[in-house]
């Protein structure tokens, strides 16, 4: 009987020791999980920024003007006349046509041939040369994209800018930040510059 009691107690202590050791290992592992060293790059939220806070790294901009533009379409916007030809927008100045970035609200009947369809938050955008359009009835209207929209190429003529010591890319008052999407370089819309 004494031998049975000894065997019983040894077995109980053995099981208790294994259970305690397993529990302490689990507890130890979970506390190790709390001590994870992570490097996080924190950016300030940009969203809408007054132009007075934006510093352009390249001071001079090349102004492109031509005497005539073929097959131009007149676009009336806020009581002013603008022109559209060969996938570019123009304003008239001193007898010449000066290429400009399109203004929000410009409407065209046909998208430029090189547009790319981008779906974001259940909305379809059409991006052509850095300009975002949405379809409204049988026309395409120039709009600001939503913050978070991703593109894979910046348009020709983009600028590097600085806001509060952080660098971004800008085109047509849209601010982009370089990101990685599934291992591919991309650019995320992070803000819009409000012109003063």
C-alpha cells in the first residue's frame, strides 16, 4: 500500500510539474510577444494643405506656349474660356495658348487615349497624365482623387515639394507619397494643395 501511495504521489507531482512548466513557458512566450521591437515611420496627415505651406524644390517652372492649337474644343468654366486639344488644356494669354493643369470641374466628352481606370472606395476614376476624371452621364469631369488612391506612375512634369520638413511629389495640386504595393513601387495620394 505504501508503495502504491508513493507511486501515486510521484505520478501526481510529475504531472503537476509538467503542467506548471508548460504554463510557465506559455506565460513566458506571451510576455516575449509584448517586447517586439518595431520601427514605424510616422507621417503627419497631409490631406488639404494651403499653398503657403508648400515649398517647391525646383524654383522655376517651364511655361509651354504655342501660337495655335489644332482641333481645339472650348471649355467654359466659371465664366472663363479654356481650350482642350491633343489631351492638354490651355488658357489664352497675349495671343498665345499656354498649357495648364486642368481645373476641378473641367468636362470633356472623350478621355485621352492613354487613360488608366483606377477603382478606389467603389468609385471609378480615370487617370490620364496625372489628371483624375469621373464619368457623369456622357461626359468626364476633372476631380480631386480621394486620399489613399494609388497610382503606379507619376505624370511628366511632376515637382518635388516639401511640407513641414517632409518630401512629397506634386502634380496639378495633388500630393503623392512613394509607397510599396505588393513589392511594386507606387504613389499614394496623400493630400491636395488649396490654392490661396
